[in-house]
């Protein structure tokens, strides 16, 4: 197959969705498929097996001719668009793009909908515009799959919707006891419990609840993230970190390479994710922690208490008392690792090929 991805984020941008698309594209090439990517002009990986068209300056209607030019040159069987919340801005161009592609060609278009649950009401409405013209849809959350299927039922369309979970982009670390001691010492956590959070931060991540639930005499908090000095929420969290109370017990690492992230997560006593809307199957950062076997605390809309098999403790959203209880949990089993989320990118690629093939075969049967 000749597959053309369209995505706002792609390496070298620091973005989970961009990394996701890159790893998928590389795996599809390994399976013998011809893959190209249209992305933003600033995105260009240092080393890439994928043909990159980093040609989009603005994700608006002024870019249509550029996309049409690549389509005419590459002549794909498949066009696959990655939809996220922020990268495309306020223009509705990306939402109408499947319609414009349909008018321009008879190429089947597929869509992966990231962050639908996190979207605003208007954002959800915009997603439904592009969904209306999809030949195949990938949901990264099981609840979204149900939502999209109901939507297509109202349209009386037989669009195939497939649930394919997001994977962690972080490898599994292999640390000795000496490695763990060294890492904890680096962050002044000798004799204390090392607590980490990994991922982008915004007000929906409720990072302040970590500091309100921990005390600096018992815990050292490390945020594996990068701050933006112009962001109001980042400034709020930075004020906590640099306060007299937390000055010696809180750290921000900035951007780290994947293997360094894995090492720090594996060396941690606790990973914590107090999200305002609760965690879900699309949260790759949580999966990265669970893959290391590290005891993980996360808010959830429905689940409660300690899941020993997965080594994760679920607490109610915005419940600081429950967070403190989870921090003091005595049942921690560090040796357990959640192997149920250890799907490979090979498996993810095969699920994509299955969806592509089903839709293309249906196209041939229908003439």
C-alpha cells in the first residue's frame, strides 16, 4: 500500500501524537508499505526512514494546494489524518480537509481521533465535521469508539470504527540497585520517597495536588516535563517549586531522551497522575510508568483502590485525602509489571493494515 499521513505534529516536535505517527510509519515501512508524511514546516527528524513533506506553514485553506500537490505526486491508496486538539489552531481547514480530498480524488481517507474526550464542545463539533467524510476511523479510547459508532448510525453510514490504544513511546528500563541509588541521590531523594510526574502539563493535570498531598520532609517530587515561561499555569507550578517549602525537594527535568525518562520512572518509588478528568486508555505517560513496574497513583472517574496486578492505585478526581492514602499504601509490589499494555508497534501497525484492507476490499466489492 501507499500510505500518506497528514499530521500537524511530527518529530522533531516534542509531542506524543507526533512520536506515535512516526513509530507507526516506520513499522509500516518495515512491513513493506510505502509511507510518506505531510507535516508542519518546522518538523524534521534528524534521522528518518520516512519521506517527509514538511511543507505546511499554516493549517488553513491556503495550504490546500500544497497538500493536493503531494497527493498528485505520491498518488497514495490511503490518506490518514491525525486529529489532535491544539496543533491545528482555530481554522476549520483540517476538519473540512477530508471533504476537499474526497472532491479532489477517490482516495480512501482514514482518521485517528486523539483527545476527543478532552475536547471542548466546539472541538467535538468540529471533529464530527471531519468524521462525516471518513472511510475508516481509529479511536484511541474505547468510549470514543462507542460514541463514533452511534454518530455514524445517525448518519446511516457503515463507516468502520476500530479501537487501537495509544502505546507508550518510552522503553522498559533495566536498572541495577546501584543505578537506582545513583538516580535517587541525583535528586536528593536518599532516605526519601521519589515521586515523579511525566508528560505535558496544563491546568487539567492538577499538578498542584501533588504538592498539596506530599510533604517535602518525606518526598522529593520530580516533574519530567518542560516549562514554558509564558504559560500562566506553568508559572503557577514554578512558584510552588521555587518556594521556600519545596526549593530543596522539587525538580523540573526539562526535555529528556526516552531512555532517560524510562530510567527515572523505573527508579521512582511512586509515579503520580492526578488528572482533573481522570486517566484513560490513551494516556501514554501513565502506561510508561506501568511498563517500568513502578507503583502508580492516578485519578479515575470510576475505578477505586489498589489494583495489585497492574500496580496502580485509583483515587477519585480532586480527592487529596485519597491521594495521601494512596501515597501511604503499604501493599506496593514493585516486582509486578503490567504486561497487558505491552503491545508492540508491530501489532499496532497490523491493526492499521487490517482496517485499511477491510475498507479497500469493501470499495472493490462495491465497484
